[in-house]
């Protein structure tokens, strides 16, 4: 075997080849984890930015809700908790 040679199985080679091709086409890799499995998908950079903005908007809403909860009295919190459990 030559000095600077790497041996890959076909699956790994194909993954690397696909990754290179998508990156050259201006796509980005999206990795999703579900329990014990991983799903890799390629999306455009515009789609990636849109997803990040959507997640930031969701986080902003949750943070506002948390701030509202912090400012509630005990009785307001109980009333809010009862309503949210319905």
C-alpha cells in the first residue's frame, strides 16, 4: 500500500462524494437526530437561514412567556396553570 493512501468502504466514499457535490452546489448539510438514529439532508442556504430565523422566533416567544411567568403572583400563576392544562 502506498504511503498516502486511505481505504474507505463504498458507503463512506459515497457519503463524502455526495457531501462534496452538494457543498459545491451551494447547499448545506442539515443533521436531524431522532432517538437513536440520524438523518442527514441537504438544504439550500436560504432554507437553512429561514429555519434558523423560525427557531429564533419560537425561542423569543418562549422567553417572553417565561418572563411573563416570572412576573406573575402566585395566584396569577395558579390561574394561568389551570387554563394551560385544559
